[in-house]
């Protein structure tokens, strides 16, 4: 994957990377999951296929034990065969023209993923463009929310998280990220 831009905010590196999140070697990668942690298509499908059957199995066990993951919340599994230690499954909202608190829910999904990495004492995390694929959240609006969540998190003075990567798979999203960060 190729680093397109990097900036430092307080003591945290933010990196915009183009490519495929499944190859990232950060301590955690974030999955754009659904509430039932059924990893079929999009980035979830790619993570599940490449990480091996253990990821869907652990996800099913999580759902069995705790029930579904509400929109805006996260669940953790191992990274399976991927290079990351953990996968943080974040459930973003389906875009419904902004009428269903989508902005708050997307903010929560990103912020809670970062918070979980800090709780796990991780140094680095990579995120995809949550909700901006099958869930239809307009990218120009989504990047504003990603930025706010990341900056708020950094301003909370995390002790462990020192690198936050956005891995941009859709080339058409790149300019929006570059404009905002
Ligand atoms: P959602 O249902 O939350 O929209 P998707 O998986 O459909 O989730 O898409 C989220 C984003 O992930 C989209 O911008 C899509 O382009 C991107 N994406 C798809 N595959 C990958 C991948 N292998 N690595 C990183 N991002 C990916």
C-alpha cells in the first residue's frame, strides 16, 4: 500500500494510504461490519476471505454470547491469518438521506473503534471508509465525520495509539480525503 499523505497532530501520526486494508500490518484493522457480523461483501468479505474461517467463527461466537452489535458500536476478534493482531468490527449506519442520525452513528463507529484500540493498548490502527461503500454514505460527508472523530480522539490524549491510517480502496475517494486532511 502506498502512503499518500501523512500529518502529525499532537503526538499522533495520521496517514492516508491507498490500497487494500487486508495487507496492513498495524496492530488492528477496522472492518466495516454489519450488526450481525456476517462478513459477506465489500471490505468485510475481503477481510473474512483473506483472514480465514476463524474470523467468521469468532464473530458468530461473539453474536451468540452478546447479541448483535448496535450501529455505532464495535466488537473485537483476532486477526486470523492477517498480519494485524486484532480486527475491530465497527458497525456504521446505512445512509438514509441524513434523517436517521447517520452522522452521529458514523462518528460513534469511528470514535469507538479508536477508543477500543486504546483500551487494548495498541499503537497503530488502520480504518477503511466505513459506510461509504454498500451502505451508501456520501464520501464528501463521511470524510468530515471521520476527521472530527479522529481529531476528538487525538484531543483526548491517547497514551497508546500513535498511528492512525485511513486505507482508501476506492480511488474516487482519494481527493475527498486529501481535501479534508
Ligand atoms: P459499508 O457497508 O460500511 O459501506 P463496504 O465494505 O461496502 O462497507 O465499504 C466500505 C469502504 O471500504 C468502501 O469505501 C469500499 O471502497 C472500501 N473497501 C472495499 N474493499 C476494501 C479493502 N480490501 N480495503 C480497504 N477498503 C475496502
